[in-house]
């Protein structure tokens, strides 16, 4: 799940996840740092991936998509540069990546 902090009611999202299945569910949650998410995740394993660890790989992937994707490769070069810059800037604000098993049901 990405962008959980953008949900109107974060607590309701986690409540739904707990009730949605009687099985153990593995989730990968990426989100900006938000107190309600941190509270939900505090008893689960967490892995923080910082921008500095992934920026080169991310830039390479963005370049690849902008040159190889049929829907993107025809875009103007200046616009592609703008898109890449904005995507990399936005990636810097996504700080918390957590992987945990959430007991549901």
C-alpha cells in the first residue's frame, strides 16, 4: 500500500485490513511519516529505506521508463527532465517503508 497518509481516515484503513480476512496478511506499506501510521506499526517489524539509498536506482528507472515506455518516449525532452526532477523530489519525502504481518480476522 502506498500513500496511506493520504487516506481521509487512517485508523479506518487499518481497522478494515484487520477485519478483511481470517488469515495472516503480509503488507508492504510506504508512506510519509505520520503519527497514526507509526502507532499502528510500532509492534511490527519496520524497515526504513532512505532516499539516499535508492536515488541512483530510482533515477535510472525513471530514465528507462521515459525513454522506453511507448506512452512516454514521445514527450518533449524538457518536459521529461521536469517529470524526472519532480518524481525524484517527491521520492525524497517518502520516508517510512514498513513490512509487517498484520493479524487479521
